[in-house]
C-alpha cells in the first residue's frame, strides 16, 4: 500500500480519500479549512503554497488535484494552484493525477472522446486546457508522471450547489415540486456518478497504466434531465416529476446578480443539445464499469433523505 495526497476535501476529494483509505492506503487530505473524512490525516494548507505542498508530498506515491475553486474564480485561482501542485509532484517524485472536465472540447458534434481536439468556448475552459497541457509537457519531458481523469457533470451523495442534479434538483423532486432546469430537459446528457469519479481517480493513481494521457471516468448511457427525474421519483416513490425549462432570458437576468449562474452562459451549449461522453477506453483499460444508474440514483435519494431529515 502507498501514501496518497489529496488536495481538496469537497464533493470529489472526500469520496476519493475514503476510497483510497478503504483500499488500505495512507491518505493525507490538504484543504484550506483542514477538513476531510474520518480516518485520514487532515492538513490545513494553501494549495498555491508550493514549498508547503512539496514538503507534504515528499514520500508520497501520488498527488491528486481535486481542488474545486468557484467557477467565477477560475481565471484567478487555477493558475497558481495548478502550477504549485505540478511543481510539488515533480519535486517530490510523486505521480500527478488531475481531476478534469470535458469543457475543453467545446461544442461537440458527437460523443466526446479523449482524442478530440480542444476548442474551448471561454477563457475559463481555456485555463483547464492549459493546466493539462502544462502537466503533459512535464510528463513528456520526463520530469513527472501525469494524467488527467475527466468527468461529465457530477451527481450523487455530497453533490450540492455546484451539481445540476444537486440541491436545486433532488429536494424538489422528493417534495413533488416543479423543477426549473437551466437548459432543455429533453436533451440527452452524460451524468457521472461521484463515486465512479473517485474509483477512477484511485485506479489511475495506483498503478502505471494511466500516465501520459487523459481518460474519461466510466459514465453510463446519456439520459435527459427529465428521464433522470422520472427514474429518481419512481425510486423514491415521489409524485410524477415536473421538469420545465428555465427561459434563457431569466437565466441571463439571474446571472447579473449571481456569479455562479452568470458563468453558465458560456457552457449553455452543454444543456441545450446532446452532450455525450464516451468512456469506453478507460472501462476497457482498467476493467471498471459505471455504477448502474438506478443504483446510483437510489444512493443519491437515500443520502438526500438523510440530509433533509437531519435538517428538519
């Protein structure tokens, strides 16, 4: 078993830390707040502090970049953080696993694959592309072992405000309320279960197969938001769902007062046309399949019921 450093204790970092811990690894979670799941070493540190992060990473097998700055802060926050993590992994001789997304491909004209060219539609998506290009260049130069594991939109236990199937979606379905959706609820969309994200990251960082290229997290068949709602409500025994498109003009108005909603304009294409991820290469190479959708939705419903019950 090895030692693994997870930067970020949010919706993915916490799941990854628990997954690695269950596999018998020593796990250190680094976050600004010093938070993290039980059983791991928790350290409060700034990921942009290269000297501190390098010291923490020495002796580790792998450093995972699971940081999650707010979308409207990407241009300011990502460059120093990503540069620091890459430098720390290189200096410490650790593998570097980046949690990525599929924004860099731009507007797709079919299922997205890891070999698709980059065509980012915004400066923020461009930042993510450059982060991977910098890591890949370091890998190709022999300075570090690096890979990026890319997911589509997350859902599942622990996924809240930054998830389209999070706190604006699940509680309303369970309560039988109308669900306003920021896009076309009839368009097929790939949704990645957060537990599968953690499993994929752990697999990528625990062997030698992943280095030197990007991969897609095992992701099930694309479903529209309306189909997801129907299956979730059936599992929960809730009333038939009403998922309706939020008018574009409303989104634009809300975006003037909410930085997060304002950023959705640049990725609106993802929710008004088919947005499908092909993860077959990772599934074949690592022998991991996506969690069946109904199983993932049942776990999501159970988590939300516990959360809502505790709040009540």
